[in-house]
């Protein structure tokens, strides 16, 4: 039986071939997936992984598509996009959330249940699964600091709980970036808080984002990681900020085709409408090369590239 037939046998008409991926990303660019399936719950993710493994088909996970640049050529093999998801209290001091739960949905649930910890993350796009992969950060805090353990699937479709200490969390880093494992769900530590106070903290975060980020145009958030004092050297007086380096290199507002460095935030590239992934990638390379020439700093990607780029 072909892979397509086997997949349809399990997921029916939820299997889409040559499925456009651009609308599933916040950048709104990129070509199609050979095959896309939207899963509901861990059992379906595991079944999709096992079928792909049995047919030798590569698998790519897509969460909220808010930290990726998908190639104009699209993604070969199977793209699995977990959807929906459940949040459950795990005693008084923790909650379990499926990978597909959005960060904003989780923040709302926690606030409504008088649980503190993640209220400052209000307004972060994407899913909790994607946030674990890149160890998302806000205001100096890392999402990994709230994690008790993560339920992971190996690419062959078996699941195991992994303690936070084993996750290889660092700034913009987790072991998932190299292991090929998949997040099924996350157990997060929570405190207690008054919903009104938590809501006020969430509003403060949202207002900060509105003030500092170009939220009116498609983007994927920050393109580059901030420089690392342990690895990088900066000229005196230059802030440890990728956005500031891009700005000081005179690149705010620089454009290639429909891709533009946001005039509001040097670490955001926005799709002015009709940008291709190749144009965005070329602008990223121009920023990296100019900053390296001017300041001697090699900016590292925060964004993830899916599919092939020349
Ligand atoms: C306007 C804007 C503001 C942003 N602000 C912030 C911010 O303040 N802080 C911050 O850290 N980020 C920020 N981001 C980036 C983004 O929101 C986060 O990185 C988010 O956590 C990504 O989640 P996602 O579900 O969209 O992941 P995706 O973009 O879908 O995927 C990212 C990576 O994770 C992989 N992946 C996704 N789900 C899984 C899974 N279940 N198992 C295994 N791998 C998986 C993908 O294959 C890909 O490699 C911002 C983005 C935008 C557009």
C-alpha cells in the first residue's frame, strides 16, 4: 500500500496532498507540503510518525508557524500539524498542556483558573510545543524555566516523559533542535494568583508588544538570537541586542523585493505583501553579512528554515 493510501486509511479526508503551507505561517510565505495531516491528540501524532517511519517518509512538525521560514519549494514528505489540544490541572502546582495548545490559550486558561507563572507571555504567537523546541523567551525569562517535564515522541513513534533538566534548555535552545524528537505534551509548574492581577500583568505585556513590535504586518518575530556574552565580542557601547546591531548597521527599512527590515524593530523582517521566502532569506543574509563586517559579530538564527534553500 502506498504511503498516501495508508495515511488516508488512518486519517481519511484530513490528509491533504500538495497542501499550501503559507497560510499556516505568520510570514505568509512558502510552498506546499507533499502531504499534510492535522492531528488531534498524542495518539494521532504517534500513528502518523509510525506510518511515515514504515514508509521511509520524512516528517516535519508545524505548530503555529510563527517561528519558521518555509522554502518557496515547500516541504518534502509529511507535515504533521497538531491541532486543538487539552489543558488539565495536575494537582495544585502544575498543569499539563498538549503540544498543540496555543500559548495565548494557555495563558487565558491559567488566568481564568487563578494560576500564575505565564501571564507575561500573553501575546506570544504559536503553540506550547513550538515554544518548547526553541525555548521561547520573553522579558529575560525562558519558557523552559516553567517546565517540570516534557512528553516526547521519538521519530519511530514511542513516547517517554523527560525531566526539564534533561531537555538541554538554554537561550533559544533545547535538545529537540538536534534530536528529531517531537513534543506531545508539557507539564508546567504554576503558582497561585488573583485573576484580576494576572490579567493586569498580561495586559501590560500586550501593551509592551504593541508599542515595540510591528504587529500590523506578517513576520516571524525576531530573526536573530541576541549576541551571547560567553561567545561574542562587541565593540564598546554597542548593546547586546541583535535588533540594535541591525539598526546601527543602517539596515532598518532595508528591503529586497517584498521583504523589509521593520522600521519599528531591527530584528523583525516583515512581508510587505508578495514577499518570497528567497527574498526574506536574502535580506537575512544581507543583515548578517553587514553586521559581521561592521561589528565583527556573527548573528545566529532564531528563526527555523523548513524545506530547502539554495
Ligand atoms: C509577532 C511575533 C512575536 C513573537 N514574540 C516572541 C517572543 O516574545 N519570544 C519568543 O521566544 N518568540 C517569539 N516569537 C516567535 C514564536 O512565537 C515562538 O518561537 C513560538 O514559540 C513558536 O511556536 P510555533 O508553534 O509557532 O512553532 P513553529 O513556528 O510552528 O515551529 C518552530 C519549530 O518547532 C518545530 N515544532 C513545532 N511544533 C513541534 C512539536 N510539537 N514537536 C517538535 N517540534 C515542533 C517546528 O518543526 C520548527 O522547527 C514571536 C513571533 C511573532 C510572529
